[in-house]
C-alpha cells in the first residue's frame, strides 16, 4: 500500500501540536514494513529546516514556491493539485484541517483536530478563523474519510456536519516514547525556575487555555505552598493574551510565577518529569495531549472538567471546574498531598496506540476500495 502524508508543518524549528501529531502519525506509518510512505512538503528555495522524522520515508520536496502562497490559494479553492507531478498513491492524508486539491490518490483523508473555530471563535486568531471557516466544511465534504483525535470531537463533527459517523476515524494520541524514559537533564537553571518543586502548565498562551483561572487559583493557595512551589508557564505567546499577561504581572504577592516561553520538544520530558504537578485548565481541546505526556512522565495531573480531558486523563487525573479558581486551588492542594498513581496512569495510557491508529486508517481504506 502506498501512502502520502503532507508533512509541511514539520519544516519549521518550532513544532505546533499539529506538527507533533503529523510527525508521530508519519513515523507510525513508516514503521509498517508493508507500507510505502511518502512525505510531501514545501520548502521554498530550501530556506526552511528539513522535516525531522524517524523511520524510512520517501521525501517529496517542493522548492519552487512557499507553502503560505499555496495554502492561501487552497484556502480560496483556487489551488492546483499539490500532487500533480508526484507518483500515484493509494491513500493521501492531509493532517492540518485543510484538504488540498489532490489528483493522484485513490482515497483522501483529512485530519480535523477540533472545532475551536465553531465552539470558541473568540479564541481563534482573526485571520485563522476566516481560513478555518472556509476550509473545514469543504474538507469534511470532499474527503473520503475524516480523521480526528477524540470521541468528543467525533461527536461534534457528526452533529455539526451531519456526516455518517462511520466516515470519522478516531486516532487518540499516545505520548512519544521519550516521555517514558527517565531524563536527567538540568532544566531548572536553563529555564530559570527558582524553586526545586513546581507546578507546570504547557501550551500556547491563548484564550481557550484559560490561564487566568490558573493564575487566580495559584494565588489562592496558602502562602507557604506558593513559596515552596513555583508556577511554571511554558509555551509561546499566541493572541488575546494581554489581559492574562497583566494578571500575571500584577505586583501583588504572587509567589513565584515563571513564564519560560516556548520549550523545545527535546526538553519537555525532563520538564514534566521534574514537576510536582501538571495543571491544565483549558476550556476546549481536540485532545489533551499534555495530559497523556504528563502521565507518561510520572507526573500528577489536575485538569479542567470537560469531556475531552476526561477522555484523555480517565481515572488517572483529578478534575476541577474551569470557571472556578477556588475549585482549582482546592484540587491542586489535594493533588499535592497524594502520591502519583502509576497503575491508574498505565491503565489509562494503554488505551492509546499508534499501531492501532494506523490499523484503523488502513481498515477504513480497505473497506472503501471494496
């Protein structure tokens, strides 16, 4: 079976959540000896980093024009088939919301990670909101199958677009193997973390991540707790973050709140493993990837009590009302006082498998061609 995956999101020094998903999906396909995997990407005049991937894939690089130009044409349904000069394949996977015009493929699947643009439009950057409003409905309509990352988003897609649920494939995201391996690298000095113990948040700093609730909850903790535990906020600044930034910068007694910016993927396992507690107050997600990374790292979790995060964390996490800082503070206090439950974490993580994800996609393809 011949598979082509668009890996353009990997031609960047800073991987997004979509890029991490794309890398893990591509590597899982490449691990199958019965598949021929092609990775297609744009790299105008070779100015971008080469996609960093494990496993054997055939790389198809377009250097003649930038990705952003092709993506703009595609957004308005004016682009030419991206694979027009590529060899034919059985299956093409577009992993980033948009289904590009595709000519040389028997079956096409598009990954819709979430419906933030519908359910939380206030939390989406204006130019990206318009793009998603154009491309997502078209991708769902024109793809042979839709791939998504949780049962919660599958239900949302089926409801909003009246699509047959059998055409929606769920690929929950297992953590990278790196998070299971003990990592002793020193991160306190590198990221200027002032206390040995710390609470951790990881994610882009944008409205749906609900950092204001976390900051307020942290300040409700007893002073002796705040003196012992820093709050470490890791992630690149997104948009509409000014109000939360002002809250963080408020000169009242804050304990230790540290913004350490974007963290390289190679440093994340150590950051999780050395933290006392991972806290994730997000209002909306496609899947709680940082939750499963925390559990794989042996880190306790307090997360927002929303369906998709319960799907990610199961019984291995503690949940709090995302609109109630007091509830979050109470749950943080509870979590700090109990040990990490490895048995529950292992049971939860055992539900997620890239081998199973790949097989589900192949099974859907095989049904399609019958």
